[in-house]
C-alpha cells in the first residue's frame, strides 16, 4: 500500500447554502473513485449555516460566547483559568465545545456541525449523485490529555469504517493481538492536516490509495466517542478530587455487606486518625468508638474523629452506617 | 504541498546489535534526502537489546510482567480491571508502560527504547554517515482519553520539529490564531501507521514531501510530553476522586486568609449539613456551632457535623482551623 495526500486548493470562501460537493469537484477535477476526502468541519459548518452572530468585541462578545458555550455543552469536563473543556452534545470532549472564532469575520462564531456523521453521509451522497464514489471524513483540531500540541481527528465519516480491528489476528510469533483497534479515520484526518495549514485556505485534502475493507462497517465517527461510563478520564483531575471532597461531606448512611476486613480496617484507621486515648473496640460487624476523656469537648472530638474514619474508609470503597448514643459512636458494617 | 506515504517492506527480523540504518537502506534503496522515516519503536527496542526474558506462561510470567511494569513506571495514572495506565520514566502516559508481548517470541517482553529521542538522533546520524539527510521519528501505538481506538504517535524525533506553531499568524479575516501548536510528528506517525499494519512486518514507513521549516527547532518528541503540573488529566477520575476522599479524611488545620465570604459560606453549609437545631452564629472571621440538644450524643453529632462543614468548604477551596471547647466548635477563617 502506498498513499498520497493531496491538498485541494482554491475552494474560496464558503457561505450558508453553498454546494460543497460542487465546489470541491470544480477545485479538484482530478478526484477519482476510492479517494478519501478529509473536509475541515469549519467549511461544513459554514455551508450548513452553523454560524451565530455575536458582537465584535467588548463584554457583550464575551457574554455571547459564554451563552453559546453553555448551549453547546452537555457537561463540563474540566476548567482551568480561561480554558473550559466540555463534552458536547455529540459526545466530543473539546476545549470550548469546538466553537471557533478563526477563519470567520469578527461578528460571527462557528459552531460544529449539528451531526457530523450525517454531514459526511450527505456530502458523500452528493458526490455519488455526480458519479464519484469517495469516502468523506469531517475533521477538526483537538487537544489531548498528556501530550502537548493538537492533532486533527474525525468528527464525522461516511463510506469508511472508523476503526480497523486487528483483534484476533496472530503475529508472526503466534501471539494473538489484543486491544488493537486503530482509529484509522483519526489517522487519516491527521495525515490530511499535514497538507492543510491553518491560514492557507486549504480546507480539504484527499488521501489516495487507502483501501476500503469489506468488513469495516460504516457506523461513522460516532464509534470513536468513548462512553463516559467506560472512560477512565471522564472528569478533570481537579474536578474529580473536588467530587471526592463533596462525596466526603455527604457520606451516605449505608453499611457495606458484612466483611471482617472492613472491621479490621476501620479499627486500624481509627487508631491512626482518632485523638490519642480514644476507645476502639472491634466487634462483630462493627467498631465501637468511645471518647478519649470525660469532658464535653472529648465528645465533640469523637464525633469528628468517627466521621474522619468513615471518610477514610470510603476512600477504600467501604461504606458504613453509624449509631450515636450518649457514650460513643458505633460504625456498623453489617453483621459478619 | 503533496505527500507520499511509502511502506518499507522486507526488513525482516531485528535482533540486538542490528544496524537499522543499513537494513532500512537496503530494503528501501529509493530513500532520498528530505524523507521523513517513521520507525516503529519495537524494532528500535529490539536493535538496542531492550528485551527482557520472561517465562512463556503461568503465574511466573504474570509475576515477571508485573515486576517489569513496576520498574518502567514513574507513577500510576489510572487503574481499572486488568488495565493499568502509567506515566513512564520518559513521561509518556501509556497502558502497561508500553511493554509489549506482540511481535516477539513468547519468552521475551519488549520495553520502550530507553531514550527514544536519542535513538532517533543516532539513527539519523547513521543515515547521515551514509550520505542520506533524513528526519527520523520513532513511533508507537497509544490509547487516548475520551476516544475509542488507538493511534500512532511519536516517542522520539530527530531532524524535524515536534510542533508546528501557528501562534501569531493572522487568518484571512484578521483574527490572530491562538493555541494552535500542531503536534506534527504525531500526525506524521499516524499517517505512517496507515501503511504499516500490525502483523505485516512493515515496521518502517516513509513520508515524502513534508517540508522542513527553518525555525522549527529539533528538541525531539520530548517537547510533546505535557508536564504533570499543567496537565488537567494527570490522574484517572476514580483515582482523583479517591484522592479527594483521602484529603477529606486528613483536612489540615489551616485557616484561609481573612474572607467574609468564607464565613458566609460556612454558615450556609452548616445550615444545610448540620443536625436541625444546631446553633450557627457567624462571627468576625469565624462561625460558632453549638449542639442541637443537651445530651452527650448531641455533642458527638456536633463534632461530625462541624467536620462535614469543613470538608464541604474544602471542596470550595476554603480551608479552616477549629477550636473545640465544652460548649461547641468554632470554625476559624482568620479575622476579617
């Protein structure tokens, strides 16, 4: 296999209602069946009229941007200084929800296409109607966790599988490959970016020579959106730590199933955390804590200490319920 | 600009001490000045002897893998089920520290090159010694946050800048571009992966036609490693939440600087969280809490409630110190 990455030059300004397929075909009469077109989402948005009018400057502009960000946001993932990383309604995790003020006049913001897979399918159909069988990727620039610098990835795709699955293949040493689904439409988007440039008005590039695989499906780039429940990085570190603090302030009264280990850990944590002299007795499915002294202040300290022990247990995944009486606190883990 | 992505076939098995430049040049006599060689880290590791002997199976193999993972790990970033994502000593955040059991016989594991930028520089120098001026990228396959599927990225680079910086450029509408550093060596690695395949013994691909920019520097792929302090996703969500719980169990006694807002929030949180009937009086730089009733159990509950209020404040970034006496608890925020 041998690929060529070809820029499509001379497309010019795009405005709402423009026929992108016609404009691309006239700028690139050399397009041929089997080509993969990588189209910057910006021009798809413009053609689809996904522009919002905003003031050119001043606090009114900031307010308008904030309102747009809110309406494009499904949930905030992380915030630091001026940077807000959100998950969009599409499921993409992007700074500022992908809202862009570049390559557009100062009185407009460009939103992402409402449904980039549908945009890619429609564009592919427009080419097909003109007799051209091409795959279409709608791409945008994204940041990543852990690595500096941005790369282009696929927001939408049609006529090409998003993932190439090597699972089940066997290497020359007889090892079965696992966990090897390559995000090929992201790699194609990255390859295309190399010939695009940001201010060069090259919003489309063509990858020529990339084979279609019969079994790859056509589920679109939505297949690349990891669902939040299985994402180990669904929240920013600071936000998740804050969530832990909030959880600690609102511990549920809920005894874990009977577990002698929980009793052992609770007693150990109490010995570590509670005021010296605190009474600590491990019982059947419970730990009894009594105050270090006979004063009222000792009872207050006991209450705080017992809560701290429960929080430390929660950090280990163990929940507890409590019974408070005039002589002390019992942490209850369910009878063993 | 127009790129070609060309596979280098027929390199064959690599063993420790092999002269990679010689093997690549004989497999690809068509190489020419200005080409960018993207070399899979696996063969660099093999040539550099970065293999570890391990038992072919059984618990001894698992133990050996675990030991290798520990020694390659600078810190654990996230764990879920069988997956461990760590930061390596190089700074890369990767599942299993990039240790690989594929494309090697069953009695060895392959570690990442010890210094992939140095590997890339040495390989580039080897080509230069043979009269060939090529850039070299050492690539590997990585997972990402938020998106399914893997992509190839650069672990090492020589003769090419890792980032292309568009900051300061002005688009056709007069908007200055910001935050637009493209990780071009990652994009080149992704482009090369498209022609490589996993079991096809195509460990090298060439990108032809990518221009060298005079100002891009040659700091290597280390420039792509985001430092942990500025990474908003330096820890897994579950791990960071657990850190928040641990922090909550070990609140420091440390009054924030004087802040009437802290006093107001503390009183509001106490009203929300404390046992109904608890006395709440906002004072100058402090909130005084007194028990809801006259029994000993009320004092114990007061202690727990006061601690919960302090935890909830910590979630808002406000620290406090406490004074406990026989009549109640005072949360102190510094005199205003």
